[in-house]
C-alpha cells in the first residue's frame, strides 16, 4: 500500500461521500460531521491493514528454517576482549541482544 496513492484515493472517496451525503440529507453540518467520521474510519482501516501486513511478514519470516535466517556479525562491546565477535540472528521473538 503506497501512502501517497492511498491519500489521493482517500480524498477522492471522501469528496464523493460528502457530495452524496449532502444530496441525501441537505445539511452542511451533518455532511461535514459524517465525512469527518468516515475519514477517521478510513484511517483506522488503513492502520489495521498496514499492521496486518507487518504481522504477516513477521509470521512468514519466522517460518523460515533457522539456517536461512540472516545473521548479523557485530563487534563485541567488551573492552577486555577486542577480537571477540558476537553473532545474533534476526527476528527471534523474546530475545534481546545488547
């Protein structure tokens, strides 16, 4: 979901919604309120859709075999052992590597 395309689509949909609502009830205040509520609901839907896509990607990454999980090589923070290298895997739930 490309954000600028969604924004333009949302504004277009809200404009059509506002025109239709105004033609149906004839009240400018009611149209503005209903259009505002519609905009908030569309933003909540967009947020939930992005959240779902992130969850789905994380789930798919967890299904990978451990040998296919990318490994990051970082220098150790120990000043006493400057040659020591620490390996850590990515996307391991409930593991913290400091």
